[in-house]
C-alpha cells in the first residue's frame, strides 16, 4: 500500500508539472547593444524583422537577461565579449520584455564579470569584506536590485540566484566542489540570503539554482542534495553537447532528477551548439527538443546568445557562432524552426 501511495503521488506530481506552461526562449542580454549599432535582423526569407516580435512569432514566450554587479570593472577582454549589463541596462531591457508580453528571467551573476564553473570572481565592492558579512551583502544587493526592477515595471517572473554555480560563487569564500565538503555552509547561506530577498520583493517569481554538470549525475545529485533545505523552485541546468556529453546522457540525468527531486521543475537555462555547419546546429536543436519533450519535469528551454548577428557591426570582438542568425547575412538560421516542437 505504501508503494502504491508513493507511485500515485509521483504520478499526480508529474501530471501537475506537465500541465504547466513550458517556457521557450533565450538569453538576449546583448540585444540592445546590437540594436544601438544598427544591426538588422532578418527572417529566413531575408525580410527585416524586430527581434522581440519575431521571437514571439516563432513561439517564444520567455526571455532571460544577465545582471552584473559593476560591469564597468570588468576586464577589457570581457567587455569585448559582451559584459555590460548593469542594473540600468537590465531595467530598461526588462521593461521592454514585460511590455512585449514575455515572461522575464533575471540572472544574477553576483560578479562584476562572467561567472561560470571556471571563474566566480568576488565583486569588487565586497572584496575586502569579512566572510560573515557576505550573506547580508547578497541579501541587500538582491533586494535593492529587485526593488528597482519592480518599481520600473520590470518585475521578473523567474530569478536565478547565481549563474552556473556548480563550483560555488564569490570565490574564494564560497568555492565548493560538488563531491567535496568545504565551504558548503557559506554557499548555502549566500543562496538563502538571495532567495529570501527574491521571496520578499517578488513573491510570485520562481527561484532557480543553476548548475552545469548535466552530463555527470553523481555531481548533479550531490550538489542538489546539499540544498535540500533551501527554498527554491527550479533546478536550472546548462547543456552544451561539446562539454556535457550526448543528448542521451542529458536524458538520463533528467530521469534521475525526476526520481530524486520530484518536487522540482527542471529547466535548460543555457544551451547552444558551436556549429560545424548550419545543418549540424539544426540537427542538434531537433534532437534536444525531442529529448526534452520526453520529460514531464522539464518546463523550460533557453538558448544562449541567440541574438548574435555580426552582419555589419562590431558589437563583440570576433564571432562565437552560437546565435540563431547568420553572421554574414543576418538571416534567421534553420535551427530556429526546430524549437516549435518544444
């Protein structure tokens, strides 16, 4: 009887998650910079389009934007790669996103520059702070940032407390290893402080904890086990096939998350493919969408840097080839159409 009750509970829970609206979108943090440079975006036929309107026509219903603490302090190299999103920049873009009818995901980096598994630099303003004061610093910064957004009519619907924090954040104070034991106490306190501010200012927003070990279940499981008592809603994963193994491996991780963390939604909040070819990008997108459709616990898919479009501008130093527009013609790439199946 106990087994049957457990299975019934999981079944009902999965039905509930499956019934939720799936979010499809991308991180378009550099779009205002491209627009300011006069970049022209085109559909697959070559017709000029307004990106926010075009994405909606293609079925997108959510947009993500990153927020740095003081991006003016970033290195010249990182600025050249697109680090510029301060609170004023994000507030104005958030207003546009909300006005256009999208759900809005705000991605706190808690750094002055890129924060990812290989670097989580302590913001300059807290560099000389004692460890004991950091949780309150995170709370105050998060709360004040969200208050500005709400007042401006740009209230986030989803909030990432940290970006790709598999190895912790605000190094060295809260640097962790998924299978290690050091510094988890301070990391959890930082996340609790950020989450507390989110709940107070944006009570309806979903809180996301974002990691990037989608191809390594042991590390993913260990990481989220450390956060069993944390108040959050969504397990956010990065998935890049060149680093995180085949789509089938991702599928196995998603299955395991459904069993081990049945109360959490899962979203792919960062994904893209360095295309060997345009067709390679399309095939990857098709396979990824097909895999995600198999998992009732997956409620979101966000492409990273879809707005990349180097046709006639120099917004970034060099091409990353991660976007959904051709860098030579500005036309929408075939992969865009593959998202419709999500």
